[in-house]
């Protein structure tokens, strides 16, 4: 039975605990044992937290026995990206710059997750300081890809996705600044959810760009994402009952979002649109040329803020960084203050244009990434290939961050090809409900 638990959805595990069929302690031990013996654990987990996991599982067992469970996932083992502060346990954000950094208290989101009964198995590897969508990290570890041992897993929440894909966590919590939840979810055939900015408390989270940083789950199903998100928020989950596609209007964002698609992602997206249409959804193609302009502004907005946050730490020890990540940070040094202010003012105008153009739709659809996971070896040896693939990997997901739109990546019938839905509004429940309906036809 324990082997089956490793591939079971978090929601089903939670229901098993509630019904008395699954003991949270035995469940946690099954995941810990799997992690201790798995060949890829060292590339997935930066560090396991077995003592904490066992203590939390014992408490979950007591609550299950007494009928006082804190959430639908009380007692379910999960992983946390190694940028969430954890009391007494190193939080290094995939960088030698933060080696042996040990916080004194949990980040609020981790503390709330534990209060809701999520069992913390450990902290997962990530792209250095979260500044890459590829998941390549020669400084600490490059996590594996579930579909291709030679490929990168996507980032920056690379180990988070791998922990679920390889059966070493029932769900994972990552961060998303430009696609860092959705890219690894897509490339490992999982569901990844990015909420709107400010929806989750990011205090105690190692920052990249605070005006874009968000926290989101990577899971096996939309239901798992909804329940995990609710657990670390300490709120009731979105109601996903009876999701339907009929009479839903879905916009397809043309122009830049559909340019330079590789064969498999293009095929998966077209198949997905046909399946949604067959399910009753109305598909309407729209053009927003301003989105291409917004993506150009990203080169100013992201790099300038990242450099402003990390300049002193990086300049104190630049040799400790992976050169390609250092170069990305350092590019922000040349951004003039006037250009940064002007870029933000223009982005706010484009956000208003986006809101008006998409207001009549239930969601906007686009491929999660225009490319498949690149070859890790070539990324290390070919600098031009690294730059091209990194920018393409994050291009479509970054639209959601720039427009501050909640977004979810869903797996398709093509390996490592995600189908993304972005909501015009700033609410979670309608998008998650639509995603649950889309999930049924896309798989």
C-alpha cells in the first residue's frame, strides 16, 4: 500500500486520513523511506527534515483520531522550495552566497502550512536565487526531469516539481516571479498555480523581485493545488464541484505568445483547444500587440529590481555565483532610474488595456512554454543556447506576471507540454474551477 501512496493525489491521501484508512505517521514514514533510498534524492532535496516531519505527523495522527483535523490535507507530506525560511534549518535559495544561512523562525506561509497540518518533508533545490526558468544549477544541484534524464526540469522551483513527479512528496510549494512554478510543472507533467501578487504573504521568503514575487503550489491535480493553496493560506479551499466547459469563453492570445513554438508544444496547444471546444467552450482569437511591448519592458523591470535587492551581497562575492546567473543580475546595473520609472508607468497602462480587452472572457489560453526542456549539457557548454532557451522558456509565463493575472498550467497528452489558462480578473476560485473542467478533457 505504501508504494501506492507515493503516486496518489494529495486530496486522496487526505480523504484516506479522514476516513481512518491512512495513518499520517505511516504515510510520512513511507515518503521519508522513499526519499532516503531514491537515487535522485540528492538532486531533488537540498535537505530533508525528518525530525520535523515525524513530529508533525504524530500531531496529525492525534487530530485525526480526535476528529479535530485542521484542513483537508492535515497529515499529508509536502516539500517546500529552499527559499522559504524554516526555523533552525538552512535556507540557502540555491546559492553559495547564502551558504549556512539558518533562519530563527518559519516564514509565515510555512508556519501557516504547518498550522493547517501540512507535514514538511524538507527543502527542495532551485535555480540560484530563483533567477532562471531552466532549473540548471551547477552551484548546488540540477534536479532531474521526469521525462528526459538529459534535460533540465524547469525552474526556478525545480526540485519542488521533481519531488512530486518522482513520488517523493504528495505536493510541493514553490514561488513564481516569471514562471517559476508553471514551467517546472509543465515540463514534469504536473499542475502549477500562480496567484495574483499580494494574495500570499511573502515575508520570510528569499526575494527575487518583490513587485512580481508570488507563492504557488505544484501538484498532481487541480484539486490538489486548490487544497494546498488553501492550506498554506489558512482558508477554505475553492469550490470545484461540478465544473463545466459549456458556455465558457476562452480567448487565445495570438501574436508574440504563439511565435516560435516548437513542434510538440504547438501540437499540444492545438489539440488542447480542440478538446476544450469539443467540451463546449467558445474559443475566440484576440490580438494584443501591447503584450510584446510589455515583454520588452520586463528586461528593465525584473533585472533592475533584482540587482537593487541583491547588489551588495553579490558584489561581496561574485565568484561564488554561476556566471550565467551573475550576468543576468549584473544586467540590471545599467538601468537608469528614469527608465525604470517610465517602464512601470507604461506597464500600468498596458495592464489597463489587458483588463479591458479580456474582461468578457473566462480565461486566456496559451502554451505554457513554447519549447521543450533543453539539454542540460548543452546549456553548460553553449552560452548562446542558454540565453535563447532561458528567454523562450519564460516568455509566455511572464505575461501572467506582467499582467498580474492568476494563471494555471495543466498537463496535456504531450510529455513536458503545458496548457496555460490565465484569468482576466484577480480571483482564484473561478480560474481553478475552470481549470478543473479543462483538466478532464486535456488529459
